[in-house]
C-alpha cells in the first residue's frame, strides 16, 4: 500500500489534472491487486488508529484502509439502502472508482462557498452515472451530490484537508449549514459515528460475499 501511495505524496492537490492522472494509476493498482484491500480489512483490529477513523451511518459506511502522514487516505465507501446526499463541497480534493453498483452523480459547478449562496438557485450542470470501472477526480471547491443504488461500493483516495469545514445545502428547504472535520467535533458526535469492531466484521463479511476481494 505504501508503495502505491508514495507517488501521491508530492502531488499538488490543487492541480486536479495531476491528481486525476496519478490517482488513476494508484486506484488501478489497488483494484488489480485486491489482496491489499483484503489484508487491510482483515488486519484492521490490529490497527486501532485506523478503526478510530472508520465511520458508520444509517446509510453509509466509510472504512479507512490506509492513513498516510502526508494527509493522503485510502477509503472504502459502502452506500446502504436509501443513500442520497445534498449538494455539498469537500474539505479536500479526492479521486474515486466504483467497484460495485452505481450512483447518479450531480455536478453543480466550482464554487468558493461562504454560506451566502441560495441553495434553491443551484442547478446541475452535469449528470453522470458512475458504474463499475468509472473513475473521476474532484476538486474540493466542486459542489456535487450523489444518489446511490443499495450496496454500491467505491474506492476513494483523498488528499490532505485544506479547510476545516464544508457547506451542505438543501435545495428543497433552502437551508444550508457547515459541517466540520474531526478536530472541531464534539466527543459525543465523534463517538456516535465511530464504527464498532462488530460492524467492521459484518461489513468485511459482506464485502467477501460480494466477491470484491
């Protein structure tokens, strides 16, 4: 895993062309050698520092397979029944490839958000269907949203965080709100979303049943 990630440490994560080019190679290497993913999952109980970073929500699981000191992380996202999200940007640029299932991907455009934007004014400028083998890179200023089929699985490489919050918007209600990174979360919020060892075991079993590694 470290050998695959090493070239990504020197990326200018603001240069999304460079990000796409290098992360595509890394994602391809991981999907072609899924034994690395399997080993990361099965040895997770021996790495509590990684398990602490894994998150479980009602409609999404995030598993951190590798956390590099440079700020680069490799994650598995498992989208559960009912998954959708509201238009939002990110605290970091990232790249993703779909391993299983598919999702409808709404792209609203590049925006430096300050919280004053009217969510009702957002209009999708591109809509894609991301299917197995689809790979893309997204700059942290891009506003997007996803509606996923149940049990869609994606492999994600994210770059270092460049800000401590991101904006989430609801086009139906017109509301928007900031969400913050772990350094600004309350202890109770962090504990509520932290993945349990039991959930990790169940998720690993499902991934094996889906023949993903």
